């Protein structure tokens, strides 16, 4: 994390550094911090990646914002329609649009994260 923080000091507008740090924060279960970094990375030119949208959706899901999480997961699928990881987790229309998040009984335990 120290190298990423150092990189952000030198390149404060780097979407990649912000995105990578947000993913690390997500994995450390620091969801609010991860959310803030994703929100600052996604508008940047190189911030529109399927991976960032997927992790941002996962972050929002963990913060119980399921509707917005589904929007982000759909954006991830638009950028990478063959994302088999997302397709395995959610109900997908033939058009690749996510139409439902995991069933309620899965929401308390998220083994895929």
C-alpha cells in the first residue's frame, strides 16, 4: 500500500493507482474508503474498466446498496460481455443484463468475494 500511496503523490490523477488502492481497501473490508476511491477513479479517462465497475459493484453490495451495485455490475458486463465470474453469480438476461442480485439467503454470506 505504501508504494501505491507514493505513486498517488506523484500521479494524483492516476485512475489505475486509485483503482488498485480501492481494490486493496475492498479486500481489507474498508468498504467506505474503497467506495470513495472508486468514485474518484471511475470518472477519469482510464477509469472505465470492467474490473473497477465490478469491484465498485461488489463494494456497494457490501454497503447494502444493492440497486446501485447491480447498475455497476451491468456496466462491467457492457465493457466485458464475457465476464464469466459475474455471469455465474447473478441472473442474467440473454442480452447480458443483470436482472437480479443473489438470493436473500446468499446476501449474509458472500463466499465469492
